[in-house]
C-alpha cells in the first residue's frame, strides 16, 4: 500500500474586498518570499477558484480544483477550498474594508495528492473554529492545521473518500453508463451545475468510475502549454457584455461591487439526493420494477468464438462461460476477473494527458483556456451561465441539476447509444448498487472496461464488438488514450488478460424484459420520450382534477335529489293541539280524507304561519293560565299520596 508523506504544500486565505474583489490575504508557507499576500503568475486566478461564482448565495461550501505544479510544469497539484460567510456583527476585530453586512473568506489547502474528500472533512472543522475566533488577523490556528496535516502519512486509497458513486447510480441510474462511456471518447465536455461544491464533487465521482484514475490518473490533468496567455478578467467581461445583459441578477459573473448585494444564504445539501425529473417518471419506474420481478432464464451463447480465442491454460469455470444471465448474482462479474491484477491491464488509462484536461471547477477567468489550440479536450465543471452560452467551445453539455446530457453532434449521439447488453449491465448495477456500496460499483465498471478492452482487440466487424456499439468502439479506438494503452500493454499481451474470452459479459438472447428495459431507457433519455412523459404527467393531473370536479358535482346533485325525495316521502307531523282535542271530536281527516287539502282555509302570503313548536308552546301556556294554582303544601301532600300508590313488581 502506497503512502504519501507531507501531502500539504500550502495553506492560503482568500478574502472578498468590496472594491478589489477576491484577493489573497495570507499564505503559509510564503509562495513569494517576503510577500505573504501575493501569488506567482501561474496561480494568479486562484482567488476566483477559492470563492466561486455565486458563493455569496451560500453560508458555506467546499470546492475542489486542479492547478499546475509550480516546481514541475509537467505535474498537477490539487486544491481544496472551504469558504464561510458570517454576519459582520460576529467579527470581534473589524477592519476598515468590512463595509458590508456580511464577511466572506475562504481557506485553501494545496496538496500534492488528490485527497479531496479526506482533506475537506478536516478543513471544514478548521475553518469553523477559525471563524468562531472572530479575529481573522490571528492565523496561528491555520499554521497549526498545516503542521498537523503533514504530521501523518496518508494512504493513496484514501483519495476516494467522499466520492459516493452509490448516490450517483441512485440518481442517474442507467445514464451513469452513458457518462462513463463519454469519458472514454476524450471529447470536450462541460458539466454545468450549482453550487460549485456539489458540481466539483459530482465530476470527480464520475471520474472515480475509471479504475485507479483518481489515485494515479490525474497527475497531468491541469498541464498544458497555451499558445497565448489568458485574457484579463476585464477583457473577458467586456466581450460578453451582451450575454451579461440577458442574465438574471442572481447569476453573478464575478465577485465585484457592480453586483446587487442580495444575501439569501442556505446550507448546501447533497446533489445526489435530488430526484431525476426525467428518468424517475411513474411509468419508467413501473417498467423497471416489472423487469426486476421477472425471473429470467439462463441465456445461451449468441456469439461464435473462434479457436484462436480459446484459453491456452486452465482458467476458472466462470471465465469459461461465454455468457452470463442478466440477473446474475452480485459476485458474478467479480468471479470473471477476480484473479486479474488491474495494474497489468494498463490501468489507469492515460486519458488526461497531452492536452486533455480534467478540471473539477473552472471560473470565468479561465474561459479562454477552453478555446486554446493546445487544448485537445477537457472535462470541466462550471457554475457560470456564460459557459453554457459558449456552445462552440464544447461538444457535450451535462446539466447536473437537470440530470440531462445534451449534444448537437449526431455522430456522437449514435456512438453513445446503449445496446441491449449495455442496458442489462446498467440495470444490474442499478438494482444491486444501493445495497452493495461504492467499492462493489467500481468493481463492476472495472470489469466492464476490462472486457471492453479485451473485445477491442478483435478485428473490425466482429460480431462481439456490436455488443458495445460498433460506432462507439471505432471512435474509442481512434483516441490517443487507446493508442497509448496499446503501447503500454504491448497490444494487450498480458497472459491473464488474454485468457479472457472477448465478449460482453451480459451478452445473450433477446427477451421481453429487454424490450421493456429498452423502452424505459428510450423514454427517459430521448427528447421525444421526455415530451411524452411530460404529456402523460400533465394528462394525469388534468384527469385527476376533472374527476374531482365531476365527483363533487355528482355528490351535490345526489344530495339535492335525496333531500327532495325525503321531503316528499316524510309524513307531516300532527300539531299538539289537534292531538289533545281528538278525544272530543273526530278529525276532519278521518271523515273526509279526499278533501283534506281542499278544505284547509287559505292564508294570505303576508301572513306568517305559526310553526308546530310555537303552537305547542301556546297550548301549554293556555293550560297553565286556565288551571287554578294550588298552594305549596297541597302540592306536597299530593306528591306524597302519589308515592304511596307505587307498587313494586
């Protein structure tokens, strides 16, 4: 296990000045002797990376970025920046430049190894304690943190801490394989999203799907010799004046006093907890659930393997199986390549070399970098909307918050089309990934890449290549990374590697479950599918609203009809004064039932008919008035006499 001694190079404090913008306030150890607040020319735009665009909208965040090494121009160093924002009232020692209602500063750690997640956790604690002091002139706490971080060696495998591919799979689902294959094509990719911390974390998480790429494959990811120097910040702003006028005031271009000071702080969450508004439609989930519940039989081999591809020595039984069922066990792929050392397979792939850049976060000051002729390709993260509007600079735009992949290149769309075998693999990872963890998911993608490279050694036109999309395979074999891989491995001449059967591990006959899976993927990734899903959702809401309205009207009509019918069928109650006089004289209703309503005296409309209760009360009052009142003692005697007449049965 490799260890890294003294991984931290510098610790830098960046503050925001209301007139000068972002500027360095302290650096330990000093980069320019005798000037602790200055940076060398190669890092002059570091303050813009430490306090990214739109940082005033958040209380705190942590950003990852890459820079060229000052001592070795062929190597890359890695930055972790943690900024916080507090009300000016909480500052004990105020300075003259604190003219606003809040104070914002960032603490950066420049490291020789990509320990992004591990350093982020420790740096956040240091920055919080430093802000609680309330005196930013006291930097001893930061110097102690520098010495503490360099006191213990760090293992290289700790570079993957904080990069959760499990959450990536839960949110991107089958489209995670699209992102993985997109990286292999070495195209110009801009990943757009906000906040900048979640953006840079998401980009590195996708990179971590490539075997050993984060640990060893980013050593030249920020190194390029530009054909011209980068334009100053003011020039970049003047060029984009028209585009700036179309922006919302809440989308800042740079941290300056020309922006409206609107503070809407909110704690940063996790991007991967957001729901996919496209791929998680109700019908998509239903189709995938049906696929998961279906018991799939074992698949037969559908590709012929020649004699020259048979293993020359005894290998594991799992390796001899030419196909695997789509619902294989969680250890199925590991059993196929469990005894193969990934280092022998030429990993990490030499992707980010020779002008192909990987920058987890890029500020507006680096916009001209993307159009330089020395840059062959890139995968960069951006949070400024101006990057989206410069569509001539990139091939693919990945909308992180929208979870959408956009490209105008028709050929690239065809290359990224997932076939049946790829969808089976993606579905296998989606179903088992949430319960198996990050290491298991990375092993699945490593196995996929090993079989892809093994199959790429077949002659063009072989049927096995079609399982990976023949157009994708042709584009991948034309990249510089693939050519370098052939030189490193001597055309794949590795014994354990050559013993593998060139195939797709999920190759097999087509089934109904595959058709459902293909339909669900098409509906969630294509523009037509998104329109249909939106129409289905809108129609469902309209039907639900209409059913509630119609149901309410029917209920009201039913209630009115029931009330009318009850008024007809309920007999009219007989008044009390009629019941009292019934012993003396028969009622008219008994003598003439047919003419009862005809013989009732007519009443004028202005006359108010007394109710039954009023008539009963009136009759009782008349009885009280007509009966003579007895003295109290008489009443008591009568009561006693009545009690004596009670018989017990």
